[in-house]
C-alpha cells in the first residue's frame, strides 16, 4: 500500500513538473534585436551583437537577455511600466551616459505596457555625476 502511494505521488509530481515546463516554453514571448553597441543589462556588461530577449513571465517575472552568437547573457528582474503610445514594434530603450549604454525599458508590440529595469549601482553613480543623459531606442522582432 505504501509503495503504491509513493509511486502515485512521484508520478503526479513528475507530471506537474512536465506540464509546467511545457507551458513555460510555449508562453514565453521573445524579442530578437541587433544591438550595435556594448551595453549593460542589470549589472552585466554585454558586447554589441544580435540578442534574444525572453520573458519568463508569469512564472518569475524575469527577463533573460542573451547574445545569440557568444551566449553571453544577463538575467534581470524588471518592474512594470507604461507608456501612453501603443507600440507598433518591439522596442528597447537605453539610457546613455557618454559612451556607456544601459538597457532601461522593453516594450512588446501592440501594448502600452512594458518593463523597466532597475538602475545598477554604476548607472546610479553616472546619473548623479553626469550632466547629460540621452536615450536611444532600437526596434526588434517578436518571435
């Protein structure tokens, strides 16, 4: 009797894990974009290149930023943000201080809502000491 109960619970647990993994794989929206400059996402410095951004929501709210060629990656936990303009294409917004770029916001097409990355210590320090901050936007493709 105990053995049967144990195997039933183990099978149920494995089934739940499998369903969760399959559901996450199907529901995670992806953005593909070419970024022509090195940048920082969270506290991770990344080189210029072709990137894939994967939203792991709603499971944990994480955003993975991965270089397609080098496999360099950053995992960040952004917060929700909103704009008044519905986005026609996927859009990434960067804060620029001199020659340093920091990923700031990500929007998906057809939405007014997006995500904003929290400032790293380096960006916070630059924001305090640099008089001029510029923003740069890039568009990408949803997959």
